[in-house]
């Protein structure tokens, strides 16, 4: 089957009367799951697997993949409106999204985020389609040395993410995150680090409860203490103005098309790293936007680019994560692991054979990601208005409800009581960091990348010795890392000199 | 799938076996009439209740899949609503600890990675808060035949070539103490394999990618987990666990066939006995015997249900059933290592000192 033929057949299958209702149904479910804090795409898929046992392969695949595709959009909306990451991948959206809501620009932020999501997802699968003939080679280019260097490159963005201009506080935040990343049993030596005799800590802290604590619970504490509502400035007129705002947001994203493309490229590349997920990609995209912006001082105070960048990156990740899934039947993320088990249940064997024998199914997946995201974007814009009304509620009404949802979300992910404690403890830590201006994004980057750096460094050394750094791609990434670092340091020194002070 | 039961008389003293048999016979005959009634009582107890099946791993894995495949049928034959509860942590140990101390009313059971559970108890890993000898065994669902797979293009193509290789061959493995690691370390010792173990890969998926990239040459795994890559022509199998060649792999030698000495065979017997424990269902100690009997009966019916068998086939899984009573024996055998030298090999393999 030719590529073009597969492309057309895939589209034909996706919009057929038999499949389309499931695509729409899946997209709506995904959106709802995304809106609820703590429930992720992984969860959406796991939840739907039992329902697909008796479905046709095309229907089943579309159903669960559509649900997975729209989760990021729902999550983005929660992040913007309620200062709570709907899913882990939307954490970076919290840096500017809620600030826009506070200013009465919720509609604009949602419109921009939804559009960025769609373009990002489209970009990701577009690149994937272009690479289909050489997909195997591309996936195999990246081994432990390359993953190590990619993670180090991402870590250098901690410098850009520092809170309120203080580099030191950014670095401290990042180091704190690294420290928490190392909680648990070290898989190389078997040593138990910072586990304090608790079996619950052996596998390390899970990302979702930590993220929810650091970003969401801390905001709830803040809102509770300061009082008021999430939207501090009432948008005038409400309904019509909301529609106008959403439209303005869509235009904002389109005007920043070059930024969207660059951030989508970051997302797709980082999606190739197995098991990384999309949260770090979103932060790196955010840092990149801030770094290249003409007005970086606006970031963190409601800059529209601060919403566009992470939202385009976190959906572009899917393209990269699908790559190793399709090329080899090896999951690139926990969601992809569920997709693979779902494919097996449906009697479709993922892997190289799929690409040769069932190119139409491959394109069906690609079209589902595109159409599912389109659906999510359109639906999201309709849901935004009623949801936004809740942001005018008094904090004392909203906080208890949101807190319940957040803590439940943290519990549900692994069905673990311990995670409920984790979310509350990290809520306090997050609140302290917020008040004292230590960078929470830097914390999350350190937390998510710590193990990635450690594991791949060990594997690289064991496989190649110290020479691993001189492998061509790893070397290229190392040079890039140094360039980025030098650029940042020069920029920081310059801006400090302009301000007439040394490093704060 | 194959099956090699371990008869109780293998190594014991004959008189003890006879005594054992007499005791069993007496118990059976005395309890015979009573048990039919008490099982009926148990059925009345279970009817309409919730039965929690703890899966000690995250959703999405193989144990989770088994749990979810079993749940509706266990529910059908026990008259309960079976709730699958994931309780991941400490490599499966958390779920086994938790159920061990759960209320012994028979409404909480688990599916176990018994190979890991046995290894951890045997070695005395810190954190073990259970005694497998006291667990109530409901029955075994399946076992994993372990195989040694090499990547396409690996420098050695047969087990003989591997044994005789002059340069070290790199083997990928996941974390320390994980099955891919333990198998590699123990066979390295028993068969004098010239291998270098590169452990620390996050999952067996990443080991697969490493094999595809060619940075490592081989790995251990369960037969079912290797099958996809083998069918795709990316890997091939050169060695299998167990005493007999599996029907699916008639041309692949077992590790006993290439064992160089009696000592090696002894070490491998111990490892084989552990693998024999497979994936059983169990209830905590202290559950009333008639409820255990009832659960065992429901389990036996489940594994014979034609619809269940159909769904197993569709999910490309295989059953290797043994009853709860046989399972007790298998666990007991797997925990007996009389030779301190061999025990040390296992302790070192799990703790990473080899």
C-alpha cells in the first residue's frame, strides 16, 4: 500500500459513519478528563480499554486515541482558568495563563491555547508522516548518550526560568527538584535514597501528585489566604466579549506562527525520548519563548506567548512519542504502552509489520490525533465561557471544591493514599516557594529530568566509557548546550549590568 | 505451555511422605461431608459482596491485564463484584505486604509475581513483611518460560558460540534485582557465560531499543515478552529455562542441556523451581478454610470457562494452571535451598555483589 493511498484510506476510515461518532465521543471524554485536575491522558486510555474489547479495530483505536488527544486541551483550560494543571503536561501553562485570567483576559488565553494545541498536534504528526519512510533510522539515532545530552540541554533552561530575575533562586529551585528526583531505590546500585524506611517511597515520588502539590495546592492556599476570586478584574459584558476574546486569542497564536513552529519542533524532538512525557517539553518551550522574546520581563505577568509556547509543545510531543510505537511497537510513553496493549486486545500487532501491512491503520491514528485535536479545540472554545464564570466565584467557595478535586485526582492516578499526603506536603512546599520567590518551574524541570540524566549517564559510561560524549549527535548536542548556556549567561550579566547591580 | 510438577517425594524421606499422605487422607475423609456444607455457607457469605483483587503493579502492565481478564469470571463464579485495585510500589512488594496484613475475611486477594516474592523472601530483602508459607494459595494462572534472546546481527548465533566467545558479550537488563538481571547473573555464574551485564535500563522496552540500536547484544526475558521481536525478525532465542524444551521452541536447548557440571545443574534447579511459582492468586493468612476452598473452586471454574479461555486467546496469553494445593507445595519447594553455597549465589545476584 502506497503512502498516499494509506493517507486517503485513513482519512476515509476516520470520517466514516461507523467511526466518526466514536472519534467525537472520545474527544469529548478526553476533554472532560483533561479538565479534571490530576486525570491524565494515560488515565483516559486506561479507563476506556475495557470498553474496546468487542469493538472493530478501527473503531477501538479511534476511540481511545481521540480521548488521549484532547486531554491536553482540557488540561490547558483548567490551568488558565483555575491556576491548576489539569494534567502534568499543562504545568508550564500555569506561569502565564492564570495571570491572564486575573487581568480579565481568560478568553484570549483559552483561544490562544486551544489554537496552539491544535497546531502543535498537527505539526507533530505532520513531521511523523514525513519521517515515516525513515522512521526506524530516526528513532535509533537516539541512544543513552543522546538522551543524556538532551536532558542536560533541557536542564540548562533552569537558568532562564528563575523567578523574578534572581538567577540564584532559580538554581536553588532546580537543585531542590533534582534532589527530590533521587528519592527512591537506585536501580543501578539498589541503594535506597531518602526513603526513611517507607516502602511507598521505593519507587520514587510520582510526578502527578508532586506537580499538583507544587502548582495547584499552593495556589489554593494562596487564594484562601488572600481572599478574592481567581479573576480579579471582571471582564465587561461577559458573553459577547468572551467570544471576541477567544477570537483575539486565535489570532494571537496565528500571528506568532513562527514561535508556534519552533516550540512544536521542541515538543516533537523531546517526544522521542522514551518515558519523558510532555511536561518538560512544555517548560523548555516556555523558556525558549522567554529567551527569544523581545520583552522577556512580561513573562510571568500574563504574556500571551507564555501560554502559546507550552501549549503548542505539549501536544507536539505525541508525534515524537508515536514514532517508536509505530516503528517498533515499543512504547515511547506510558500512554503509548496502554495504546499498544489496546492494539493487542484488538488483534492488531503493533511494530514494523503494522507499517507494511496496515498503513491505513497508521494513518487512521494520525488522522485521529489531528481530527481529535480539532474537535477538542472547537469544543473547548464553547466550554470556556461557562467554565470561566466559575472563576468569578469567591475563593472561599471555590477553594474547598477545587481542593477536593485535586486531592482526588492525585489519589486516582495510582490509587494510592500515600499520594494524597504527597500532594499536600508539596502544596506547602510550593506555597513557600511561591511566597519566597524560588522558581517552581525550575523545580519541576529538575525533578522530571534528574533520573533521566542519572540513568543515561550511567548507561552511556557503562556502554562506551568516557568516549560517549564524542559520538557525533551527542557531541552536536553538547556544543549546542554550551552555546545556549553562554548565550544565557551573557544575557543575564548584561541585564544585571544595565540594572547597575551584580548577580542578586 | 508445559508443566513440570514437583512431587513431594523427590528428595524427602519416604516415611515422611507416607505419613503425610495418611494425614491428608484422614483429613479428606473426615472433612468430606462437612466441607460440602461449609462451602455452601461460604457461597452465601460471598454472594453480593465486593471482592478486591489487588494487582501490585501499575495499570497497563501484564499483571494488570491478567487481573482485568480474570475479574469478570471470578465475579461470576463467586457471586461477587470483583474490583481490580492497583497497588504498585517497591517492585510489587508493597501489594504483597498489604494483602498479607489485610483483614482475613477472604474479601481481599492478590495476584502475585511469585518469582520476585520468593526471591525477596529467600534473600531477606529489607521491607519484606510477609511469609509466603503462610499465604493461602488459590491457584496459579500462568508461568513464564524464560528465554535468552540475541539481537539480529549479534556476534554469536548459538549458545555454544556464546559460551566459547573470547570477547565479552553485552547483556541488557533493567534494575538491580529485577528478573532480567537475576537470570543473567545466575546463568553467567552457572554456565560460565562470558557476558558483561549492562543494567539500569528503565524497562524491558528500553532494553529492546538498546538491542535495536546494537549497543547491547542480548537479554533475558519471558518467552511471551520476546515473541513480538522474534516474530519481527529482530531477535532470536538461543536458550530456554526449564527441564524440558517447550513445545513452541523445539529447537532451542534448555539451560540444563548446556550446564557444564552438577553444581551448575543444582543452581539452575533452584532457579527453575522459583520460576515454577509463576503468577498465582493468593489470600492472606487466617482466612477461614471453607472460604479458601470456595475461592479455589471458583478459580478452577474460571480457568475452565470457555468464554474466559476465548478472551485469553484473543489477548495472546497462555494459561499454566495448577491448583491451590499444588501451589502450596511449589512455594515450599522454591523456598528450600539447603546448600549455603548456592544460597549465597542467589543472595549475591539479588543484592548485586557478583
